[in-house]
């Protein structure tokens, strides 16, 4: 995979730059709004002050001769009645008569102030049409353009500062991320913490270095254990199997002794396969599947015979209804381990009744009416050392089954149906079911189970 494909979709440096730019743009917009508002407020306050001064002069003149004088400013006029206002001012005041500032037609703009002489003299209105005296409105477009260009300049400066600061701040973190991106179980970077500053990134680098050292030590121990276990377990098993084969060649061996030796040799071979499977499961080895799915029934019958000793003295019947052409895409040793654990659990946890093994809906089903398992415990039975109350095992059987099923992508289910516990495995190719035609004749597994009843 190329380096470009490994780059994160959302880089921290870009996010910091965008944050700086967004903050600068927000501040520029806020202060631009404040500036425009201040200019309009100052201009209005200036006109209000002029109206206040003119109103005071008019009231003083009216107190002398009960008449209103001509305003000192040419853009002001005194109206004895509001009905005499200009037409556009009358129209503007109809909807909002409490206001003192109104926009007229053709760019005219009015400020209105009431003149209230002492009673019983009638009041009047002082009106200023200030369109020619406005300063902010003619300059508004230029001011907004200036504020816009200033905002762009501030954003550009913020982006430059943000890029510099982000590059300086995230450079150690980017180097650490590049180191982590090159990590693999067989390729650990050395001296990760070297060259990093004594800050949060340095703390992270030192913690990562300590973790990789411990992980490498664990991998070394695991590899040494699997190597030594493979040698130390396979060697005595090979000796046992070889000795069994030599004993089988003895001419004076009794028939019962020959059967026991055959069983011993088969068990030793099966144990060798189990050791190889479990060691492969412990290692990070590639998945190896058979060229074609293997037949299910022979392995199932063999496991039933091997596990039948658990049914001695129990009133238990075993029903096997598996078609000859039922197959599963698993290596034979793996299937043997799965069935040994599942069937062994069913035999061990059933005191009486029937254990049914059959195929339905493309799945091998093993059902027994043994001890009921609460739903909360059933959900955790696949975890190591979790078992039902009264179980004599260590609680590892279903954990091994779960790991093998996950490793070989086999769908495993544990359900309760009408009071029976049902464990099922997905099959590769199924030609029959429990409702279909049963197998032609009972196998040795059924005979053995029937004798144990």
C-alpha cells in the first residue's frame, strides 16, 4: 500500500489551520458589525443632538411670543400638525408612530421630535430631512468592501500563522504516527522515544516504546513456548505410536490386547493432530483448508464411540440422523476437536433421556435435555473458565470451540428450543435433513450408544 493511501483522511494540521481561519473570520465579522453599528449610532446621535438643541431654541422662542421661529438649519422645519408632514413621512409613521426616525422615498431620511410647550399652548413637530447630511450611508458600500478585504487579509494571515503553528506543534506527533504506521508484528521500530520532546507527545512515545518492548517479549515467549511444546509433546507421542505399532506386530498378542493397542495408536495419532491444530491456532499462521469438504458422518461416529464412556450407567439414548453426503469445509483434526468438545459436553451434562444429532437447514444440530443453562450464562459459555454450576470441567471446551470456529469461519450457535439445549454448526454441503430420509443403517456409534443405555 502506498504512503498516500496510508495518510489519515482528517489531518490534525489542516484542522488546526481551519480552526484558526474560522476564529479569525468570526472575530473580523464581529468587529466589522461593531464598527458599522458604531458609525450608524454615532451619526444618529449627532442628528438627535442637533434636534435637541433646535427644540430647546424653539421652546424658548415660543415662550416669548407664542410663535414658532424658522429653524436655524435649512434641513429642519416646524409643523404645527402631523397631517402637514411630507406624504412619504406620513406613510412611514402610519405603521410605527412611536418611532423618531423614518426612511422616506427617493433616498429621503427623516428625524422627528415633538415640541411640547407649557399648557394650554398646542404642541408642534420638529422634522429634519437629513438625506443630504448623511455621512455613513454614502460610504456604506466602500466601508463594507474595506471590511471584506480586511477580513480576507486577516483570514490569510491566520491561515499562515495557523499553518506555521500547526506544523511546529504537530511535527512530533506526525513523526510518531509515521512510526506507528510502519509497525508490524515482525517489524517493530527501535528506540521510538528517541528525538521526541519532553511533552505529551514524548510521554506517548515512551509509553508506546514500553508497550512494544513488552509485546515483543510476549511474542518471543509465545514463539519459544509453541516451539518447545511442539517438540516436547510430539516426541513422546511419536514414541507411543511407534511402540504400539511394534507391539501390534507381535504374533502372540491376544485379540483383546490387539484391540486396546489399536485404540491406543488411534488415540496417539489423534492427540498428535490435536496438538498440531492447537499450536496452529496459537500462532499467526495462514489458514489451511482441505481441497474439498470432508464427510461429516465418519468423524461423528468415531467421536461418539470415543465419548461413549461418559454414558456408561446412564439411561441415555443417542440418535444419529446424519446423511452420508453431509460435508463440512474443515480439516479433519479440527472437526474432530469441535465434535469431541460438543458431543463430550452433551454426554457429560445429560443424566437421562435422548441426545439427538441430525442435520437441518444446512446445519449439524446436537440437542440434549440435560441441565438447563440460564440465558445470561449461555451468552458467556464461550469465554474461558465460564461453566454451569456443577460442571466437572474447567470451562475451556466451548472456548476452544469458539476460537476454532472463529478461526475457520464456521457459524456456531447455542440455543434453547423447547427445553433442550441445541448446539449447531453450519455445513458446507447438505443433501438431507432431520425431516428427510435417514441414513441406511445405524453406524457403530448408534450401537455403542444403545448398549450404554
